[in-house]
C-alpha cells in the first residue's frame, strides 16, 4: 500500500519521538512491502519562530495533500509564562484540527502487563484495565468565544454543542463499543450544564439503535473517582471536549507513564495521529523522552488504513522492548537506554509473524 504521511514534529521532544516512529514505519515498509512517503513541515513554536504563524499555509497544504498526519507535540516554555501572547503554539493544533475537520479524538488506555508495578495504583485494582476514550474535538468550551472585558476584570468562555456535533462522535463510539466489551460510559455534568443535558438526550436516543451496547451516564466528578477506584469497569468512554481532555491525562498515569499513550484524531477526511503527551521541553535534546506513545500512534495510523497485521507487529515489538527492559528512564530510572536506543530496538524487532510461522 502507498501512504503519503505528513510529519509535523513540532516542539520540544516532538522531533525526537517522531524520528523513532518514522524508523518503525520504515521497518514496516520493508518488512511488509509497502511504500510510505514522508514529508516534514513546521507547526507550533517552531513555526512561529520561522514564519510568525503557528500553522503556516505550507503546512496546511501539505496535510491536505497527504493521506495522514503524524504529529509530535506542541508548546514552548516561553509561552507558558506569557498568557498575553497573541500567537501561541497551541493555536497551530486548534487550527490544524479545524483544517482537517477532525472531530473525534480516540485515546486507548491499556495497561502493559510488564508495567503493572509501575502504576501508582495497586496491581489488583489495575488488572483488566482496557478502555478507550472518545473525546469530542470541535465544540464545547474549546470551540466557543473567549473574551475579556475592556477593563480586564471579566473573562468569558462560551461552551456550546449542537445535536449534529454530538451525534457524529456518538455513532463512532457505539460502533467501537460493539467491537469491544459493549459498554459505553457518557461523562457529563448534566446536573449543572445545559450542554451536558443535550449530550444525555442525544446519546440516549442514539443508544436505541445499538441495543447490544449498554449505556451508562455518569457525572465527571464521579467518573474521575471511578477511574482510580475501579478502572477496569470502563470500556468506551464518551466525553465532550474539555472533560475528555482532562480525564485522558488522568487515565494516562494509571498505566505507569504518560509517555506510553497514543491517539488518533479522525473526521470525514484526513486523520491525524499523535502521542497524548506534551512537548516536555525540559527533556528536549537529552535523548530521554519515551518514544513509545509516538510509535503506538504510528501503529494506530497503520490500523486506520486496515494494516492490522502491520499494526500488531509494531505493538508486539513495543511489548518486547518493555519485557527486555529496553526502556527510557521514565519507565526504569536505572535504565541506560535513550530515546534512540528504544526506537532502534522496536524498529529492529518488527517482524511479519505470518512469515515466521511458515519458516
Ligand atoms: C491535547 C492537548 C491540547 C488540548 C493542548 C496542547 C491545546 O492538551 O491534545 O490533549 O487541550 O487539546
Ligand atoms: Mn490534553
């Protein structure tokens, strides 16, 4: 298969972890006989420095002309301490999500058996945890107007949702649940928010078309407790934009490291794949960042194009690296391995299992 992939490494550790994902995709290309084309462009702080824009036209054009986007991370410390900056690296990501029309961010949270002890949760609590978050990506408080009164004393952020915004992601979530453990949890704040009441109504109505899937609706404040007390009770979690953002960061630590979790952002057109971690500028250039989230994002990309075996081969190479302790220091503080070693090991261990069975 031919796939044109736009690479947007971005800021901080983005370039280092994307380089490892590319190594793995190249190994897949060779092992399975595919043809991937990689073209790199600027986004975020790196783009602002060169072009004064967080998402330059060239980058939009490249993404729209590609089959998929592989994105690293965004954000620079100088902007974190400067809330008044008009052009912010994060704007690049918001604009890109808009330009691609992606509306669902899919974040799988599975616990690697070899890392059960790394989790802040007890092994017995963690056992069997395997869920996926479907986060809405266009609406809510992210999509509304953000204003500050002239005298600087009153700020407003408007959250709004339409039925169609809710229903398109809801159908995707139900379809995913049908293939998994057939349970959906809608996370909302319908005791307070009108948008949440709309979510509940629309999701309940749609659930009638998926009788084999069980739907539960729980409040955000309850959901975050349940995720710590009993994470294995979840299967597919459906959440509006802001709630989905927050719970996925909580979810990311229960597996042992935020450096492990990938994501896919999909819509009706080109999809984008990215680790859920940020740009971690303190680690940039030190060869210590965990490349696994970026590599697993590449595995999600392969799966998106129906390359199931190829995707599984990447995941099993990742499992092997964890088992053999070829890991970055976030996984084992004693580890002498860096970002590059881990990327090399995983890329070198991508094998076509069907071939090895017949040998
Ligand atoms: C994410 C990030 C972004 C978000 C930031 C960088 C704007 O946290 O992709 O989860 O809040 O959507
Ligand atoms: Mn986030």
